[in-house]
């Protein structure tokens, strides 16, 4: 068969969000791939320059529909550094708890979105069912289920209510039980392994060169986690090691990326337990947060998808002079053609799905 | 009266034709040159060919009714079982919920009472709703599609699937026809459908449908040979292609016990033949949107869906006849036993569909040629040994 270009997107079951992947196929084998982004560009950075510092948390919530809390947190950390504000210790611990809850919810959303890519729709409902429990948990302090607006510059909006620990513990025990079930359903399934093992391989050095970060990098065996490497909030006081995975022959394949996210869910539950146990008392908001700021600040945090970086310049007014967001998925998707070539058409959803695409933050 | 065909042939010969032909002959003499076709029709109906066609028309219609009744039941089972597997309830629409829907449509605010809500029912009406929806949709032909092939493709798929129904018996008492070559003809009819899939895939002028059609043809190469070889073992032991003889041979012990390998190979190949998960590559919705049915809509799509379920149903029937002793069983009538076994296999198909992912094109070729073909050959060798020794 002659070679032909196929558009996978912007409306296609494979694309979780609005983007377009053009692939060139020879029969069923992919010979070339071009990702096209920009369908969902909302110009968040430019809009943010016209709004006051504290108003921008509504925009950062909308950067990623699956992981709103982490992006708002990244923005608040940067703004705090710009203004010279430090959140009280209790607020830092609460932030750690909600960030990890959000990370689990995001990874469960990924798990739910990944299995229909392989042809198993049941996995979608399982993932969403479990995510629901964590959305309920996040609803308790913040009042929101998708967009929280909970982390504020200088602390968090509200304190955790009494009884939160018990509820979180019950939910986490349920999730641990269900993750064991999923290991039987997915890891021990021959067909699941056939679709995942050795698909979409890239090596650790390639991943570093291409700028891939987060779970996608750690799944290649690189123990690089910004929660430790450039630590923030309560993470320095918690005891954990970055979880890593590698494919059978080294590097990262779809299965190691799947295992990586499941391992990170276990790790996040461990972190939540530690943070809830060590939770100090006190206020949850800094005494005074200035409205105006000058200078420049730059912080990076470990988002659910990789390294989220924000850069703010203040000119002394109450609005940022310049705001730049570095999205982890933008670089990862740009590198995708390298590890799509040579695989089959059916592998495209598996490979792109295993990267955990989120177009909201990619297109900004 | 050995089969439905014989019965309807007799019905046409004894009742239908003698009652209708006088009317037609009467018409022939009303206005001679213009009403002559009525007389020709009457003479054709009295001939052997005409009787044959009339008898087959009745048979196919009855088979279609039986097939569609079972499709409704299988679709309902599929939805409910999928719902239970996914930790939800499945369709709940029932007759009693129509009242509330009507009040909703009339503009009254629905009364949300968690305990006594009448929306909850067994959900069989969902199929009716789907059917109405399929009927009401417009039949659209895509702009640059090949109109003729686009129309013919689904017809090949649907008609070859319905043809299957008239060739597989439910029991010695209920059988549409008795073809001399029996199940071999059924398998030949089974293999017609990929032609329809390929035709539609090509005619739609869409890259997804094209790849879907090509996958259907590639898949055919993988499963067809092991499928027939696994059946060959049963044919050898029974010494016949006729379903009656095959079931009669299994009176003592079902074939699934001595020919377990053949049973496994047959079930896997039959899953590929009827294009269900994990082998539904021609309509893989993750990468090919809806595969070869992407451009089909309306009643065409509805009938294609129904035909797929009919194929699954017939596949389970053949598996029952070949390996599970057909209609033999104690106490209950044979037809009940037959349907019980068929539905057991169908429930297995459904559970499998909602618990495993889909495999790739190269993997199904690998599976077919490197695993299933040797296994079916081993099964055939064992069957030959069995026949020769005993």
C-alpha cells in the first residue's frame, strides 16, 4: 500500500483533548508523525498580565482539567517568592496533602483514560469511580470538585475540617484494595502485557535530551523528583524515595509508564499519611499578603505530569508584568515522533495515552 | 416434515399456490395483452422453481424473526452484564418510566424521590428506543463515496449473516433446512462477510474505513485455517458434516472432553470470526474511530450491528453443536438445552469483551499462524489417532 497521511484529531477518540496528530503510515506501520498543537490556546499568560496577582488563581485552575490544584499551587509558590511571603507551616502541610490527593486523582483519571485506548472501556469506569472518592475528599476543604481555587498566595483558603484524616484513611484503604484488583486485571493479563511491553521505548538519556520530565522520565529509571530535587512545602520533612521503573530491556515503555503511575499512587498515599500524622497546628494563611510586587521570581514544582515551571516579573504594580508557564506535556508531545516511528497504527493510542496528555496545560 | 423448508414447501404447494393462482388466472383474462404477466406469474408459482422461491421466502422470514428476537435478548444481556462488570446498573428504561418521561416532556418538574422513582425498570425498552432511533435517521451517502459499492457493502454483510440462520438447526424438530454439506456450508457463508467489510471500507473514501476493511481481510487470513482445522477433528470423529449426525455421535460424551484443544482453538477463532473484543480490529474505536462502519449511519448501521450479533449467536450455536453436545441433555426438551448452552457461550463472549483489551493486527496474525494453527493440527492428529485406534 502506498504511504498516506492520516489525521488523528482534532476530534478523534485517541486525542484526549483538542490536538491533532498527523501520522504517515505504510500499511499499518508508522513512518512519520507530526503533532499539531494550538487548538486550545487561550492565551492564559497574556490574560494574566491584565489581572491582579490574587485573581490569577482562577486562570491557573483552568490550565489542566485533571490537575487543577498543582498548577494553582505552582503559581502561588512563585507569587509568594516574588512577594517575599511564606505560608504558615500548617498551610504548607495542608498543601502537601491536597497536592498528593490531586496527584492520585490525576493518575486515576489517566488510568481511566488509558484503558479505553487499549480497547477496554471497563477500565474507564473503574478509573472514574475511584477518582470520584478523591474528588469527594478534595471537595471537603475546598468546596469544588474540578476547579478548586483552594491554594492561595500566602496559604490555603480554609482549614481542614475535623474528621478529615479518618475519611482520607478510609478512601486510601479502599484505593489500595482496588489497586490490588487492578493488578490482577491488568498486570496479569496476557493481552494487556502484549499491548504494553516494548511499545514506545525511549532510553533515559534520550528522555533527558528531549526534556521529558515527571513520571515519564522516572519510568525510564531516572530518580529525579522535584519534590526532593527542588523541594517545597512540607516535602523536606517527609520521608520518601522517588519511585522509578524501567522497561525489561532498559528505557521506558508503555508498561513501565503504567507501573510508574501506579507506584506513584502508592507513594502519594504514603506521603498523605505522613503529612496528616505530622500536621502542625496554627494558622493557614499568612498575616499579610502584599498586593504589589516587583522583581522576578521563578519556581518549579512536580506536577502530576512532570516539571511545571512558572516565571513572574513584577514591575511594582498589582499586576504581573510578565508571566511565563512551562508546560511539561508540551515538550513531551514534541518528542513523541521520535518514539512513534516504526510502531503500528494501533500503538498510537497506547503510546500517546501512556504519556498522560493534558491539552489544557499544553496549549495554555 | 423434517425441516421448516419442507413444511413451507408443503404449505406453498398445498395451500398458498392453489389459493392464489385462480385469482391471477382470472386477472389474466380481464385485459389480455396488459394483464398477461399475472398469468405468467401464476404459471411460475406453480412450477418447481417458483415453489422453491416461495418456500425459501417464508423460511428466511421466520429465521430473520428468530434471529432478531435473539439479537434483542443478546444486546440486552450484553448491556446488563457490561453494566454489572463496570459497577453500574446498565439500562433501566421500562414501561413504567414512560409516564415520568412524558411528564418531563410535558413540562412538569420531575419528582425526584430516591426510593420510589419509576425510572428504574429492567431496561428492555432501551432496545426499542435504539431501534426507533435507527429507523428515524436519514440514510446519508458521503459526498465522494462510491454510491453503488457503498450501498452493496453493508447488504453483503447483513444478508450473508442472516443466511447463516437458516442453515443451523435448533433441534431435530426445529430446523430451517438440511443442507447435505451441513456445517461446511455455514462456514462458507461465514467467510462472505469480510468481502462486504472490505467493499464498504473501500467505497466510503475514508482512510479509517479503508484501514478497517484491510484489517478485516488480514484477520481472515489468520483465523480461517485454524478454525476449519479445529472443526475437521469433529467431522472426522462423527464421519459426517451433518449437525444431526454430529450431535448423535456425542450422546455418550461431549466432544469438548476428548477434543479440548480443538474447543479452545474453535472458540478463539470464532471470536475473531464474529469480530468481538479482543479481536474487533476492523472497528477498533481507539485508533480507527469506528473502523469500517465510520461512514455508515441510520438503519444501515442498525442492521450491521444486528448482523454482528446474529453472527455471534450463530457462532455460539455452531460451537454448541460441535463440542457441547448440541440439544442433548436430560429432563428438559432439546430446544431448551440447546438455547441454554448457546447462551452460556454468549455470556462468556460478553464477559470476555468487557474484561480484556484489544490486540494488534500483527499480534492476531502471530497468534493465528504460530499458536492456533499448530494447536489445531495437534488436535486433528489426536482425532485421527482416536478414530483409527477405536
